[in-house]
C-alpha cells in the first residue's frame, strides 16, 4: 500500500536502525491520544448529564420492581457488555444487581448464529428470557448493528426498558423511530475513543443507578 | 457505614461541572459544597486524574517490542483472571482491527476458567507474547509471569494500584497509580487501544523490526557473551529421573544433571549452567 507520508520517514524502505526517534514519536502520540480521550470523556459526560440522570432513574425503577439487566454488543462492544454485567453483579461498592451479557455464552451464540442467523442472536435470547420489568442495554460504536436493532425491537415489544450506547452521530440507534428509548452517544469518529468514552458513560450510569436506589422513593 | 458509598442527602447524581472544577483547581474533597457526592464510586467515575506521564514511554517500548515479536511470527496470549472482558477486548483488537486494511494479528484469550499457567505452558512457543491485566499480587499471574524467561516469551503486565509488580517481574510493566477500580478499568481500555495503535505505527518502520542481533552474530570473534558463558540460564523442569532431569528452555528441551540442588519437581524453575542445575531459585526477567 503506497504511503503518501513516506517522505517524512527517510528510512521507510527498511534500513532504519535507530529506534530512539520512533520511541519518542510513539510516546508523544500516546500523550496526544490520551489527551483526546480525556477531552472526549469530559465533553460526553457533560453533554449527557441530564440523560444519564433520567436513564439511571428509569433503570433504578426497573431494578426496584425486580427487573434484570441484559447487555449485548459485537466484538469490542461485546466485551463492554460483559464488563457492564460484571460491574452490576460484582460492584466495587454498593448493591449487587442482576445483570447478564447475552454475548457471553458461546453455546447459545453459535447455536443461534448457525441455526437462525447472526441478526437474531440477541433478540432470540430476549424472547426466551425477557420480562416486562427488565432492561435491554446494547453497545455499538456505529449505532447501526442489525442484531442490536432487532434485540431492541424485541425488548420494546415485551415492555422492557431499552438503553443504547452509540458513537459517531448515534446511527440508527438514535434516529427517528428507533426502538431505543434512551440513547447515550459518544460523538467521535474514532472507534477507540468512542469505546473509551462509553466506558465512562457506563460507570457514570452505574453510579447513578446505585445512587438512585439508595435515595428514598 | 449505613449510607454506603453515597453521601446521604446528596441531590446531584453526577455533577460533572463540580468535578472538573475540583480537578482543575486541585481542591480536595470536602472543601466545597456537595463534597459528599464525591466519595466512593461516584467520585471514582468523576475524579479521573488519568496521568499519562511514564505510561506513554512504557507504552512506546512495549509496542515496539510487540511489533518486533509479531513480525517474527509471534502469537499473543491475553489473560486476565479477574477481568476476563479486558483480555477478550485485547485479543479482539489485534485479531479484528477496527481500521480496515490493518493486519490481522494472531491474538488469543486464555479462557478465564482455565488454569492459566497450565494453559500457557502447553500453548506458548519461544518468541510468543503474553499480555496480562492483573493486580500486582494475583498469585496466578505472578506464577505465570516468572516463567516467561524459561518459556522464552515477551511479557507485558498491565495493572493499577499503589503496589506494583516486583522489579523484573515482566519485560514490560504498564502501571497506573490510581487506587480507584473504575478509573483503572476505564484507563485499561485506553492503554490497550494505544498498545494496538502504536504497534501498528511500528509496522511502518520495517528497518526497526528486524530481530535483535543474536549472540555470536556480531562478528566480534573471540568475545563471548554473558548468556553463553558464566551466567545461569532459566529453565522449567519437565520431568525428573533421579539425578537427571529434562528441562524446558527458550532453546528447547535439554537433559541436565540436578544432583547439585534439592530434588526438583516438574514445573519448578531452575537456573542451569553447563549441563547442571545450579540453583532452584525463581529467575526474574533480566
């Protein structure tokens, strides 16, 4: 693949031998990206503050009524779903809450993917498990994943609360007519920076749920 | 404490404005109204300090090492006994890049329910990479990492907390000072994203990815490197038969004499020299 920036690197053809300059560049790059991530985090938490409050209150209401949290996502977002389920069930402080990632059981995932198609891997599980008081929380960086949209639609059909975390401009998850009732968006065009800010949103939301559950009423 | 981590009567959920004022001014909790909102977990989310200094240098060095190992054919083994989702995230980053056109690299998660040392022992080959996310005192991780030199793998240990791994516990230690678990968890995501991003920058510098010069390849006839002369080499005992043992080293299996040390058991780490086990101590990364 031709690189248009080759001229910046006189040794690009392979005879570069001193790694000192590269290590300095890498460290500077890491610092810059770190600062970008911090700035996006701050902007996202600030912009989403009212939404976080509303979402935490709605989730707390479901938990109070005996609801459970089901999380889902694809790839790195599947690991975020796993992390959130872990945080709710095994919190560093506060009250443990029922939560489970739908992407974690490989027998179920492969059975559904093989037999009914990958678009249905999460929605079919919600058909089996979902109840009206439960919460469906999906993670995507594009906001466009078909299997998430199908799961949200199924969740709404059952009366579940639907919460989405998205990136870029929110995608289908934040568009008109979406089945996602509460969609938190980390507005960036970098998948990595989006996921980093979504982690902050997840933690803020969890803290908000815990707080809402300790306050009266 | 009856009110748990969340201050009683705190009316604000997560007052981000307050939090950032606090961070910028460096004011301590309790010096402003509403400070009760910033204890425990809520404060954990809010008061992110996220120091990058030091971490950036460590990330740079680790990324270059990873790029060199991958270029030479390494597989990367990812493990996090306490936070399996972090290990899964690291592996999926490298196997399925978010940027179209970047190389898919062989990265694998050690199944969280598996015996980490047994799985790695059976799986790794010399030249591979082992990346762990764990506290400094996780005994499973400590035991796996100390075997790195005998297995011939490059080790990267990512973690957080006041307590760091012992010096030399891994080739690369990328450590955050924070004691707040949620802040650490957030920053781990940043760290492994950057590890991936910087590793791929290194691939644009093929001249720097050539293997380190091997012993004897310098053409300096007559000189003998320390690795081949006086110093013991790390090895892991495979089997023992009286005074004889088979050990595993980065160069393969070797038959050695163990009569100079207390009888070792399979899995023990020893230092070997000139066909003898000379000490049963656990070698650290040099």
